[in-house]
C-alpha cells in the first residue's frame, strides 16, 4: 500500500475514529464523537489484518484481489430488492468449481485498502466524516448491544458502509477471470430478481453520489464562505444538460450530457464560419460569378466544410466542435482551472490516450491555440463516437462498466469546457 504501513496503520485508525482514552502494550480504547460506546481493539488485531493485505496482488480504487480472493464495491441502482437486507440470499457456493460468492459489508482488509487510497486526498478525514449525519450514526450504534464495539464493526457501520461483492476461489485466478466471475454473478442476480447491481470503479464517483464531490471547486476549507446571488443569465437548456451530467449515476450519460452543452452551438458556429468563408471568397477581386472554375471552387469549399445528409446540407461535426472550442474556450483559463482541481491532470492529458476509444493526447502547454483546440476536439469527438457506436467489429467502442474508470477520467475536461461555454454565452442580469 502507498500511504499505510506497519508503523502508522494503528495511529491512522485511532486518529480517524476519535481520541485514545486508554492504551497499554496491546489494548487500545478510543472515544468517538459518533457514539457513546467505547471502541476497543488491539495492536495485534490491526497488524494481523494489515499483514494479510501483503498477499494483495492487485488494487484498484474500489477493488482488490489476491490469487484466491476478489472484492469490489457494488451499487444497487434501483433498489427493487431491498438489497441491504437481502445479503444472505446471494451467498452461494459453486461446489463444482469451488467458488464462493457473497455480498456483504467491506472486509477489514478492503477497508484498509480504501483508506489508503483516500489518504491521497488532503481532506480525507473530512470527506469521510461528511458522509453521514452525526445523529444518524449515533442512532445506528445505539442498536448494537453492549458498551463496547470493535473497530471493524465501527468502521463498517460508519465511514465504510459499502456493500461489496466478495468472491473466494480455491483455484488461483487472474484479474480477468475474477472480473468475468463478477459479471456472471451480477447478471444472475439481475436476471432473476429484476435489480441492477453495478460494480463501482472510481472512488471519486462513489463519494460524488453521496453529495461529496472530492474534486469540488470550493474545497472544505472554503465551504463556509459567503454565497453570492447570481449576476448573470444563462441559457436554460445548457443548465439542464449540465445538471443532468452532475446528477447522473452513469458515466456514459454524464459524458453525453456535457457533450450536449458543447453541441448546442454547432449549427451557429458552422453557419457563421460557412457564411464568412463564402463572403470572403466571393468578395475577392479575383472571383467572378461568370467563370465556371470560380463557381466550382466555391462549391468545393462548401462541400469541404459540410456534408449532405437526409435533411440536406449539414455541418461536419468534428469541424463544428473545433470551431466551437476556438470561439468560446480560453485555453489559459482552462489550464489554470485544471491545475486548481487536479495538478496531475494536464500531464495525464499530455501522456495518456483514452484507452477504449484511442482518443489522442492533448498538450495544453502548447502555445499554438489552433493546434490545442484541434487536439481537444479530436479527443472529445473520437471518445464520443466510441460511446454511441457499438458495432461488434468496431475496434474503438465503449463497454459499459468495464470502461467506466477510463471514461470518468475525461469528465474533468468535459465539465470545465461545458462550464466555460455556459459562462461565456451568458448575459449580465
């Protein structure tokens, strides 16, 4: 693990839970603001769990695997089944293949994995504490018998109250094999019980759905600053698409909704560009409407900038996207906003393609404005096409859930571009 180690794991857990009120060579007792019960555990207990984490061969933001165990956070999308109360129903054993499947709260090992990932964020303790109201947690712990509660029971009932799919196999398996087993398991449940279980891939997305956006513009230290009334009037359709994106449970719908904000201007910018090009052409002193060659050149220009569809002449979408970015996007502002929210993201765009779409890299440090806009347009357009085209033989296509983590990495770029468009096309009230 990256942040947790044998020396600090106990102290990190203590700081997260509350204040130590008793400690000897082994036993530790902690008082928490979330419950009147004493939280007790031992160094040996924690270190034993941590040592078991040493067998982990793969970790993702919301999953981990050993050679025989795989665990991943799951979300019940439509709650048709009363999911949280039906865990036992899904605990099954494949005797022939010696595989056990179940859905339960996060294991202690997985909690440590999630905590380790969250520690990458400056305000991870506040992120965790804001998940549930304090009084809600106190009532929850009142239902537990006794005056003491173990640290694992405390964590799984408070900060890490996630449902996970847990698969154990006697036979050693690869990550791909475990992913296939997960897909089969969730389909079996969905088919028989008319409920949708979605494996979660991105820790930011998990907290976003709880109303805690890790990459939020007003980070926790600024959250209480004075809120000003709006001073601009925005295009209402764009706000609707923006809200749909922000509220969406689906990365696919989130991306498409942000894209709709950009797409809103395609017809206008294309028509303006086409009119300007034609006007420039026909007003040149060398142009003559009497010369057939000049007229054919004009036709070629129009055809180059557009295409003929069922409804007549339509714009070239990639060209329209590029023109929209050129007209409305300030690359310097975009770069600054990205740096404010994710210092590594500019390098990510510069060095990483979009895996499932083969979307190109983008160098935002390039001083050539036209080149940057072209790179941005290509990356966005290629990825959009991969989302909406799902032909069997198509090389670049999006697979729902499987490609969600990669797709989610594009959201910061799309969101910031959409926000610039909304703001730059608004009017002062």
